[in-house]
C-alpha cells in the first residue's frame, strides 16, 4: 500500500511540482535576479583543458536532451510506419551511449577542475558544484540503463516510459500506473531527472534560456572601412 502511494507521489504528482517550480522559478529569477542570469564562466581563472571538457560536456548533454525530448514525447504512431520500436531502441542505445560517454567524460573533467583547482573552487558557489555533480551522476546513471536496455531490445520498455512521459506532459491521467513494472534503475533515473528540473531555476542552468538563437536568422552586419 505504501509502495503504491509512493509511486503515485513520485511519478504522478512530483513531475507537476518540479515543472511548476521550473517555470515559475525561472520567470521570477529573470524578473528579480537578472544580474545572476549568467553562465558564471571560470575560463579566465583557469583555461587548462577547459575547451575540451566544455565541448564534450555540452555536445553530450545537448544530444541527450533532444534525444529524450523527441524520443519520449513523440507518439508511437508518428514513427511506426518507418521505424519499429526495436530499431528505435537500438538507435537510442547507440546515440545515447555515445552522447552519455561524452557528457560523463567532459562533466567529470569540469567537476574535477571545480573541486581541485583553488582559483575555480574559490569562485564557485555550492549550487554550482552540486548541480554539476548531479548532472554527471545522472549521465552516468543513463549509461547504466543502457545495459538494462539491452535486455529489452523489443522496445517495449521504451514504449512504456514514453507512455508515462506523454501522460504527464499531455495531462493524460494515470501516468504513475505505467511505472508499476518498470525496473528500479529507470525509476531512479527519472526521479533524478525530475529533481534536476526542480533545481533548475536556482542554478546557473538558467543561462540556457538565453541561448543566442537569434544569431541564426539575423541579417549579416556590413562593416565598411572609413574613406
């Protein structure tokens, strides 16, 4: 009875709590704390291996994010005519595995630098270090799920998790019921992911809202020499 209550609490109600804090917290942070709305880059303090670590981490985490976004929220009927659940599962394992390795390696390098470089550590806040550690652990946990996914190459587990995510995002109701037969490793991975969403507004992760997407479509600047 308690296990069922806990399941509905974590996988039925907690996602909406995390999502509400994510949206409202980000809005309040932007409205009342714009001077804290930044990446807080420490490259000027120490640039050793910074570019490599940062590129690995960001490439990995961007691929993982969009992979989860489209993979979990795209209904099965959209890709069913040309991609079977099993093929999609293998595709997710390969691409997700590569991206996960990049994210873990780059993130571990950044975390080591933040913990053991005196100048960087002195300029880092507690939440800066905590969120980076959680992200690295979450990426590592995602790599562990790859081995569990090898036992579900028919794609049924992936469809179950996608059904849960779609029930949450599209307010389908009964979302927690999809998690009844799901392995603990996936449950832990999802719980930690929701916690990252909850913590998002209180960390430097808010800088992703300021991604310079406008540069892609803006007109070229013409620079002329003075006559």
